[in-house]
C-alpha cells in the first residue's frame, strides 16, 4: 500500500464499540496516511444496501467528547499524524438549529487523497459497491482530491449486530451545554493533541463565536525552553487552520495575551471559559475580576488533560508543548548552511552559547565522540602573547600602557578600555577576530590531515564574529538566564550585578537560536545533557552518510 499525505477516516462503528477499537484502527490508518488524518464520526452509517448513505447529525454528548479525547490521546503514539476530528455533523442539542451545512461540501486545508473506513461488509471487500459508496459519500461531505482512493480497513469482519445509534439522544443521555460566545487561552505552541482536545471541547460548546487568547511576550518569559517557542504568527495560523477545518461555521477571533486575563475580564459578551485542571484557578480569578468590573461571571467548563503515551524521562506526563520542545533538543531545526566555498570535509560545527551555558562541557563530550576540537577561546589568548599574531597591532592601537613590564598584554587593563565601549571594542575585534579565524583555518587543515570527519569550532562569539562562513552548521547551547546568572556568580565569584552586566553584553539566547541548526540545553543532570549530545551526534552521522 502506498502512502498518502492526507486521508479521511469515516468511522461507522457505534461509539461504545469504537472506543475499544480505536487503537488498531488508528494503527492501520497510520500505515496508510503520512500527514493529515481527518476523522469523520458517523456511527451507524451504513455503506451497504442500495440507498446512497447520507450524513446525519450526531448528538454532542459527554460520551462523544470522551471519545474525541481518547482519539487524540491514542493518536499520540503515531507522532507523524496530524489528526483532526471534524465536528461539522456533530450537533449540540441545546443549541439552536445549526445552519444547513449538511449537503454542502466542506473545504479542508489538506484535501484527502484516500478515504478509509471501519465499516464492516463481511464479504471480503473484493469488488463491491461499498467502496464506491464510500468514495461518493466522502466527496459529498468534503472536498477531496480527484481520483480518491478508498480503503476498507476491516473487510473480513462480520458486521456488528448492535443497535445503531442515530442522530437522536438515547433515553437518559444528556447533551453538552452550549453557549453563544466561548473564550479560551493558551500558548498553543506546536499545536498538539492536548490542544486539540481543548479546542474541540470549545467548538462543541460554542454556538456563535470562539475567542482565543494566545500568550505572547512577557507571558512566555518563564516557559521552559522559551527560545524554541514558535513565533506568534505561526502559532496563530496553525490554530486557525485547525479550527476552520474542524468547525467552519463558528466565528474565530484570536488576540495576543499580554497578561493572564486578556479580554476575558473586559468583554461583556462572553459566556463560557474553557479551562483545564491546571488553569481552573485562573478561571476563578477571571470571574472575580469580572465581578469587580461589573460583568457577569463566565460559566467555567473544565476538561481533562490527556496523558502523553510517549512521555519520557524528564518530561511531563500530560501532553505538553514543553515536552515537544524538549524533544527538539539535539535535532536538526533547519537545513544546514550551504556555503559553496567550504569543502565538504571535514564537516565543521560551530558551537556557541553564552557564558555559563555549559558550552565547554558539550565541546568535551563531542571530542570524546570523535570530533576534532578547535577551541577559539584558547586561540584568543594565543593571539595576545608577545610575538603572537596580534600582539603588536593591539599595542599600537591601544597604547603601551596596556602592557605589563615583561611585554605581555594586561588583559584586565585592555578589558577596562573596551568593555562597554562599542567603538573601542570594535577596534579591538577588527584586529583580533580575523587573526583568530586564520589560526582556526590552520587547525581545521590539521584535522583534515588527521583524517577527522567532524570538526567543532568552539566559539562564544561565533555569530558576532561572522565565523559562520567557516562552518556547515551552528549548534547553540542555551540555559535560562536566571540559571546562567547563578552559575557565573558561583564560578567567577562575581556580584549579581557584575554577572548580570556580563550577560547583558552578550547576544540573547533567542537571537542565537534563530541562527542555529541544532539547540542543546544543559539545565538538567549531566546524563541528560550527554544523552542530548549523543542524540545530536547520531543524527549528524546520519546526515553525513546521506551526503
Ligand atoms: C608577565 O608579567 C605579568 C604581570 O606582572 C605576570 O602575571 C605574568 O605571569 C608574566 N608573564 C611572563 C611570561 O613572565
């Protein structure tokens, strides 16, 4: 079976049976679909018989909500799949009659190339009209690619004899509540299955409008690995594409959240706030502020966060963006630099990071794994020694007063002249950086002579000095500023203010990360750091084999 980028899975089993079968159904679909898997829930739909099957409304019940959550949670084991459960035909009984969307074709962001179903025909699925009916049914509901392929996932099973639930509530079953305007907030970084559960609940509750606050700026300050959070625009676009796909009839509004409350405490025309276990307290605080502002309280609707089946050591148990960001450490974030002037061997990694980031220990790990290390900070010292390549020029530029009696350059005196003085500093680096680059090139030739395949250029100022033209990839080591601060104070015996000044004189992590191909973080135990480096090294070896 060849793989398709986008697929539509039409689920016809009764909900109770479906929840038991989800795992194998998703596994089968994951073999066939590579990217986006749309799921259309139509329990009781019959593709047998001569009549053309028609979409009917499915009632929005807590049971259905639970099933949707389970679907997204189970989808977590197929990391490549972007699952989207379509809610167009799901109807909240408390809501006024929905607009007549049934019968009109819905456009999807990724039109399906294949339609799959769990419908069981019992006759082996050889040539049979079921497949034709399935294709026609799929194209009557959603825009699909021409020449849609259909696949019966379980052609050999006997059909269920269970009573088929149709578009009516069973006796004793309750519908979900519904509200005209619903509000929800979050960071929505790398939209994941946990977000999708939250957003689906919002869409089922909302009749008219969903207002989504998206954390930005100061609200991201304390997030784990905040440097790897996607830009606001990108997070917003992913979010809106998903929402419009699953329920195009709602009106969606997004706003940047610059404080924890946002429009939830100022807009009168809101009725329900959707929260998770974690944000319930925030929801209560919102209502307190609304009352103070003379606004009616919001109904708080709490959803359960799904567990992440693939969570690893040092990651949260629930599906979370920070775990996803954690998994990015050591992986290739963007295509390597293509510098035609640079020979392909040895492959040169520029390793950088701020002071206190743990860059040196990572350089040592890489050396142990087989890399040839060029320590630019050591070269920096060599250029200043009497008779060294920059000694004379630096003395001419900054005066004899920077020398000790024995002719060595007093780094403290020189440092005082340039630190905090942009122009002076530039005069110094204009002399020293090109000399260091020349020395590094000599060492890289040395690595070639030794037959080394990978060279690591360990340089705090790699980006500032423009040494990226000497490397194939930039690897950056990051550490939260607060942690860097305490490391610098402990290591160099500096006051908090002095350590802070030193940090401020460097490129911020976010700017380094923007120019990096691989990011590493040394915040946790050394074993975790080592694992990251091993992972990065293993991926690098794979890239080198492919070239
Ligand atoms: C040169 O003098 C400085 C300061 O007096 C001293 O720290 C350094 O070790 C001396 N270097 C050599 C090579 O003698």
